[in-house]
C-alpha cells in the first residue's frame, strides 16, 4: 500500500513539474480511469460457447469514439444469437447508456484481448487483435467476412503501416469519408447516410432553464481541440477571427445569444460571447446545448461530430484536415486555398504547428471571417418557422400515407399496422441490449426498425407524412419529445399522440396555437408553414 501511495505521489509531482495544473489533471484522470478499469477486470465474466464476446477499442478523441458507435450499432444488428459488445475509449462515460453497447471501459494500450472472442483496435481502419473464426462463423458469416477483410487490409495491403494519413488516402481512392473508412469495401451495411444514434440525459435538460435558453434562440461556439494538445494546434482558427465573426453576427441578429462551449482547459475566451460555459458543463449538458442551438460554429473536431449525430448543422473551419474525409454534406464547410493539401498526420509532429514553419498556418489565416459571415447569414435567414394546431380525434382513420414514423415501444399489433414504406423508430431505454429480434422482424415483415431516443430521432427535418407517438407518458420531458417528433414531420401533415396525463396536454398546449382541455384520447397535431 505504501509503495502504491509513493508511486501515486510521484505521478502527481512529475505531472505538476512538467505541465502544472493541466498535467496534474491529466494524470489524476488517467489514474481514476485505470482504477475503474482494474476493478471491472476483476469481475470480468469468462467466455462461454453460447455467447459471442466482442470488444472495440478506440484510442482517439470524442469524434473518433462517436464514429465507432455507428459501427457497434450496425454490427449488433448482424446477430440473432446472444452477444456482448464492449467499448473501450477515452470518453467512455458518454456512451454508457447507448442501448447497443453492453459495457464501456476506459481505453488502455494493454488490450485485454484474451477476454474476448473478437478484439478490434480502431485506427480508422480496424486492426484485428483476436478473432475466434470458428465461433464467429456460428453467429454471423458476414461479420467473419468483415474481420477477415480487415486483417487482409492491415496485414497484406497496408503491410502493417498504421498511419492515419495513409488510411485516409486509401479511403479516398474508393470515395469514402471518415464515417465509411473502416467499411471501405462495403461488407457492412454502413454508408455516410446510415442512421446514427445519440441519447439525451433527462437529468440534464435543466441547463436550458438555468441559463435562460429555453425561449431564447442561441448559437453555440467552440474554439478547442483534443485537450492533450496545446494552443499551437493548426486546427485552431485564429481567436481574433472568432471575435470578428461573433461581433458581426450579433449586429446582424441582436436577438440571438452566443454561447461558448469547451473543455476545462480552453483555447481562449472569445470576446463578445454572451455566455461563457467553457469548463462549466458535463458532456451530457453539452449534448443538450448542442441539440437545441440554431447553429454550432467550430473547427473540425469532436463537438462537430457530436452535433451531427444530434441531427444539427455546424459551420466548420477546415485547415490541416480534409473536408472530403471529415466533412458532413449538411454542414457549412469552410477551407481556404492558402495551403492546397491537408497535412494531417503527414508527420507525427503535425499537431505542434504549421509544418511549413509558418507562425500562423496559411490554411487558417487565409480563411477570413467575411466569407464565413456571408454563408452563416444566408443559412440563418433560410431557417423556416412553423405553427401547430391541435384537435381531438374519435378514432384512428385508415392510414394511406406513404412515409410513417412510429415512435415508441411497438407491440405485435403496431408491427402489423406498420407496413410498406412505414418506419418504426424504437426507443428502447436499454431493453434491446441483448435482443435484436425487432430488427430482423422488420426485414421479414416489410418495415424498418432503428434505435432512437425520444428526444433525438435519427431522421432529417420535414421527412414523414405522419408521425405516431406511443407511450409518451414515459418521457419526463414530453415537450421536447413532441418538438423532436414535429421536427421530422412534413408541413401540411399531422402527428398523432395519446393524451394520458396532464403533463402531456400541457406540452401540447405550449406548442400549439390553440389550447385544449384535458380529455383522455387521441390528439392530432397539424404542422403548417408560418406566414
């Protein structure tokens, strides 16, 4: 015990000497994660013939981890037998409530591959450290084919050269972006348009009220990179450019608040910001703030990827990273011609500053606020407003709509009802962790099922002809669940919801222009363009 205490004290002293408070924070965070890992491994279940145990380990930042959640979700759907999928990453607390992930652990370079039938390390492509091919074949031939292809790619084609820039160049040969990179040969059902997932913590919605953002339109802004890097990182857009942009936007839109987000150790406070929340929020609270912002402004990084899986739009500054790899089509992506070729991972020291030796990287210096301002103004002015009207329905009439979203926990009756082009969104609250039957039923019975949160539905805006919500009474915040359901509904179409509590009716009356008295039954909400 004394030896361990001395070792701990040496870690803290060394970190304080080398990096001060920031270094001490890193080491203490590492030691805390290591302790949690050690504790979890003590009670690790033994492998058995009836359960396939898979681990995916991602050592990158938040954005890299978010990419992996899409793969874990789609890999789970391949199986009908009992499987366990564990996720090792640095931001592991953020994914503990994802319904398709069984366990989240802190990332470690000492990979516990012997505990798993399949152990994968993500380096943009997948490195297969362990694979019991005979056992995997019994559960899913397609997943075995994917594992074999990954091993062939890294061992034979790339010849063990694990370089992120090389991986990106190889993916571009096939027209693939970062999201599709590990599936470059299309073995898994994953494309850049595959539905994503992100939960919203019901305990964290209070942050909107706390800072007066419930009824005030706002834009989130961030100037940060992975916290292990310093302020010379070439991905950082100049601080004075941020201030210039924010100042002009505030003059153009004086009713919009600007909220700065970021980790505890930020990379400069932006003057002119209305609300500085750098280092003052949990990741769950950041999700809420990003979800309900009009726009997020940032350099390419983790919060941009988080905003994407929350179905939001970002204005993104690209410098050393390639928008063809890291960009999303629905975002406002900016890159100047100051430096023609992206230099990410051309050398291992690319994060220390401009590789051309310039004090200020031209790729960012030449990306002026004026061009960014014009595009953002154009986007904000095109945001459409809608009004909603409600009325009670006696019975559910025959449905002849072409695209339908069913939100809730469907029973067999609901599954029979959802046919043809209709879609069931399943809000599982962790109940599907070991059961993917609904997805396989959908393949046989002509409907599509997907993981979702009632507050974050994986769909574009204004897509469905009709939306039906089931079991809304289970949501603590029905107002935000209704808002999300109405987001995906086309103008001129309607949403159906059962009024079972006063809380649900209050949420409806808060959204709709007309008010209803409490009457238990079916309520129809019609979405109309605001004129």
